[in-house]
C-alpha cells in the first residue's frame, strides 16, 4: 500500500492527467456502494455540500446527480488541490468551489500538509509526525449558508475533523428536517483531532438522526462493538432523520 501511495503521489506531481484518470477509475470501483446510495437519495435540484473535495472527483459525480438546477458547494483548503478542483469544475456551472476548510468556526486557520499523500492534509496537527503548516481560511457552514437555506445532503471527508464541521453546522442541520449526511468515520483520526468517536455518534443521535453503517449495498444500524481505534480502520456512516 505504501508503494502504491508513493507511486500515486509521484503521478499527482508529475503526470496529473494520468493520476486523475487512474484515481477516478479507482474511486468508481472502490466507492460503488457510496455512489449507488447517493444516486438513490439525491434528485434534480438538490443542494449538496462536498467538504474535503480534494481534486473534484466526487464534486463532478454530485454535480451530475443534482443536475443543472441543483447546487454543489465544494470546499477544499489545500492550494494545489483547489487549483485542480477548479480546473475540473470549469464546465460545471452548478458547482461553487471554495478555497477553505469546513470547521466549527470561521476565520484564519492552518492546514498541516502531507508530503506523501494529497488526500491526507489535515486541519489539525498530527501528534506522531511533523508537517508543514500553511495558512488557510476556515468556514462554518452556519456562517456560509443564510438562515432558511435548504441543504439536502452534506458529505464530509475531513481526515478526523468531521465532528468539528458538524459543530459548525448545528443551525443548518436543525433547520433542514430532511437533510442527510454521508461521512467518513475514522475513530483514530477523530482522536488525533482531539475528540472521541462516541461524541460524533452522540451529536448525530442528539439531532434525532439514525446512524447507519454502509455495507456493500445495504444500510445497517451502526454496531459499536465492531468499532476499532486503528490508523487502518474506517467506515462510511449515513445519517438521516
């Protein structure tokens, strides 16, 4: 896996068109359960958040799902990734790209950049490694969306910063009774960001949401006995009211 990541990072830096083609094909295969779910729950005209948009693979997919009358609000704080995101979205007028991280507050912040993996930049300092920190903007979704704005789905892939993003979206989540969440659930990353995975689950349930685990093409209730705090263990959660 480390060799594949190293090769992928070199392609990203020196042969990006090849990297994007291969990475897109990989995501089409590896995330087919998530994509099938999104096709079922999204509809023309839907308003979607893609937080942690990276180079735009999912933003492109979401833009097709919601159609020309829908909106995709994409957030990516890493400058190089954001440049790639904007290039990919130049023919998608229903996508609004934002050069910012999503968190619990708005304002200046820092991004801790991975030298080895463009999908592993973080809005917090990893405890076990030293990283270059760059200045970025952070946005809370409660500040980004005006009161009363309809939001149909929020997708979060923030390397452990998901609970912080939810804390900054309390009003949006409470105002939208039909909102759905698809988020990466990585207990190790959550703890690295200073929170416990149970806190995230409690926040979702406190909002009156069912917390479901995506397995192949089915949704089941989250089985907390299976949860492990390991760098290599993560799943995708789907939460709905």
